[in-house]
């Protein structure tokens, strides 16, 4: 019996997939802050493109520098619309920053955390899910309110 071997070649210039965990497509509002080199607190907002157990990618016009510690808050609306929104927040590190070519496409950055299970979860009774969903939709189109 003859065995066949299959080889998978990577296209020249293609990046190798290095992630070990499953990523989930999620468009949720994200707020983030970090300390600048001048020791001032900078803030930004965007929308998650995807999220996993150890990281997320945030689409935003304002990207923090690579390797900087960052505080992130992701606002997750309820799937049923009856519960309050859930806010997940914690510390992470900027792994990489992607800038669109010639102003076309989307800017964003990847964050990584040792363990998202240590992040804080809270609910906000005052904000309804439709309001949050509306904000996410607007943020997704133009990158800010």
C-alpha cells in the first residue's frame, strides 16, 4: 500500500498564524487608556474585531504604542436584550499595531493578557442594550462617536 504525503506551502510574504487559541468575531465597544512617555494618561475608544481567551484586536483611529501596558474595557451587550450590558475590564499589553495603507482600510492594535479570566466583570443597570448596540454600530462605521 502506497502512502501519499501532503505538503502545505506558505505563500511568499504571508504571515504564519501563531495563535494557539480560538478567536471569536465580536463587534463590541472598547475603551482603553495608557500612560504616555511624558507620564500623562491618554485615552481612546474603538470596536473589537475579534477576541479570544488571551487577547483582542481593537479597531480604532488612535493606537497606543507597541509593548505599552494598557487598561481595556469591553462593553458586551446582552444577547437577549433583557439583561443589562456587561463590562469586562483589565490590564493588557499592546502586542502589535496595524496601520492602514495610504489611509485605506482600518487602523487597530492587538492586545494580549496573561489571563482574561482575571479581568473584572460588571453590569451597568443604567445603560440599555439598544443604546449600547447603537454606539457600537456608530463606532464601527467611523471609529468614534
